[in-house]
């Protein structure tokens, strides 16, 4: 009997973890879409859906935000937009907070 209780508890924890990870994934994807919209307006990209896909795809190369930051910095440099990493990181943080609040509502 105790084994059944532990098995149910384990499944519940696994389900909760899976839901948290799915929410985290959606939040980061939403943040990256916001970043892409912001960056696209600065660098003059009109193809927001394509650019957002590029930014989201950049996030899959390595864990963490460094890959997205590098992509944005390269794109800013290529477009001749003078912006520092700190400004981009502040935007990433602000968009993460906004995306998190929006995801909670869903």
C-alpha cells in the first residue's frame, strides 16, 4: 500500500515538473519574440515572424541567454546600431518579467 502512495506522489511530482518546464519554455519563447520585435524595430527588419524565428532558434544552440545575446549583438553591429550589451541584457530581463506575467495569466 505504501508503495502505491509513493508511486502516485512520484507521478504527481513528475507531472508538476513537466508543467513547470513547459511554462518556462513558453515564457522564454514569448520573451524572445518580444526581444525580436524590439530589435527588429531598431535594425529595420520588417519580417518580424522570420526574425522572431531566428532569435528563438538562436536560443536552442546552448543553455542560457548568452546565445540570444550574441545573436542580437551581431545583428545590431551588422545594421550599424550602436548599443551595448548591458542595455540588451536589461531589455531581456524586462521582457522576461513581462512574458512571465503574461504566461501566468494563460
